[in-house]
C-alpha cells in the first residue's frame, strides 16, 4: 500500500478515560482543526460528531489507544456512524512519544500525539481497522482461553488432592470421565468410599461408560478403597467436592462459549477456517482463534512477517559495535495470538509430515526444542499466509 496516496484529509486522536475523553483533530499539513474535552456519554459522543462534520466522513481517520474496556463504547459508536476508526496498541504511541523532543504529558497532549501518529502512519493504519464483531469475537475467544486455563488448573488441583486421599484411583480409571467425577462428588476419598453399598455404587456408574462391567468395576473400587494408603482428611473431602462441582460448571460454560464462538466464526469467515482446517493438526477451534486474533482479514497484512511481528515471535536483534546477533523473540506483540500459533505449531508437528520433517531438520541442525518449534511456526505462518491470499487448501507439496 506504500506509494499510494492516503484518502484522508483529517486525523483525530482521542485520549479515553473512564468518565471523559479528549479529542484533537489535525489536517493533512498538521494544522490543528479542533481540540476539546467531553463527558463519556451520549452528549459527548454527539459533540464529537458535530466537530467531525467539518471534515467529509470518508476522509477522516480516528484513532484511540486500547484502554481495557473504556474505549469500547466510543469506538463502537464511531464505527456504527460510518467513520474509519482504529484502536492502537499503547506501546506504539509510547514509542512514538519517545521520539518527540518534548515529553510533556497531559490528556490534551496525548490526543494531539495520537493525531500526529495517525498522520505519520496513515497509509498502514487503515488496513488494521477492527470491526466491532471481530472485537466481540476476540473477547469471546479470550474468555474461552481463560476458561481452558481455569479448567487445567482445576484438574491439577483435583489430581493433587486425590494423590493424597485416594492415590490408587488414577491407575484404575480416567479421573475426569463423567462417571468418576460424579462418583467423587458423592465419595471424594478412599475413606469415604470404604463403606459404600456395592449396588448403589454400581448404579452411580454411567451405563455407557462401563457397560456390563459396572458391577465388577464397583467391586474393584471398593477393594482398592479398603486397602488404600490414602490419608483421611474431612477438609480435603469438602475441598474436592467443591472443585468437582466447579469443574462441571466450567465445563458447561466452556461448551456454551465454544458453540457460540464456532457458530459466529463460521458464519463470518467459514471459507478461511476451511482453508486452515486443510492442514492436519489445525482444528476448528484453533483456526477460529487464530483468524480472530489476527484481525479476521489477511488482506491487512502485506507479508507474513507482519503477522509474525504482530505475534511477537520475531527475533530480537542485539547489536553492539560490529557484532549483531539475535537470540530471544521480542514478545512485544499479541500474547493470545502468540499462544495459539504455538499450539497450532506443536499440533502440525505431530500430525503433518511437512512440518514434522522441517522441525526434525532444525533439531538436527542444533536448535533446542523451543527454537525449533518457533522456526517451524514461522514456516507455518508463511504457508497459512500463502494459502489465505491465494485461496487454496494445503497440500504436501507446499513450500515457503
């Protein structure tokens, strides 16, 4: 996009806080068009709209820093009114301020700096505009990620407690099957299980899980409980019951949010998801999360290196005198995107011959595990970029 003239004649920087916002508009030559403060309410939004009317709607670019949740309503309002608006990473503005000679910091000054940043980067920023639906999907995907993390932590806690109160159970059955979890809600330890009625225990076991062997399995559980080396602890029993109940609750919440995420994502970018799913190891949930964190549109990136940089998995260059080298990744990008790329890479290494061969080649060249996975992730992103831009599915002959 470099080399083409920007369609914008006006640039508006907005500094957002909880109860108010400051706006500053400048022209193509940097001259100030307006500057004001307004409350974060309907009247304030209308006041901003009246100031924006001095510049044709299609020729004004509006930018604001990401501020947790404070910017969301104003951003959504501007998008719904048809304005070109972008949400900026505060790190970009911080680095831009460091380049300025004057370091004065006020809300009005921040709005002016954002406007100047928009003017300086007008050709690249418009392609990074994020739709409200993508923003909502991103929040949904991150909530799902949080639930998965909570469930992982919860499972570790349950296993830790059972290792004390009923260590034999883990060797007899999968702890996190529905049958065993329901059993633990009633009998949370070997001590609690010792006096259970065999018939009642058999009835508690889900028929589809153990079939005709339910009775024999119930007897084996009772035998293991009565000879268990587990330590009785009424307090741990209560804690385990609560953790199992919480596990069921989180599992239900995760299912609900996953169904909504996949349904909405498929309706919005189903073709792109199908393209990603053509790579063995990338499932629907991974494909949806990657596309959402990436911004929903591959056309906003000129090359795959921009996605790599956005995820913060590009190498940090260290230079001293004549020596120049790179070791660690920058980790300055989107940590959620970085996480999903790592997960996708480990999966394609396991399931897809192309990436497994490449990973092994980098290992043989002397790269440690993490660096070899990162090198493979770079290859994966280049392949995905080529597939999405060329609208083609994956085949084993793909080279990048």
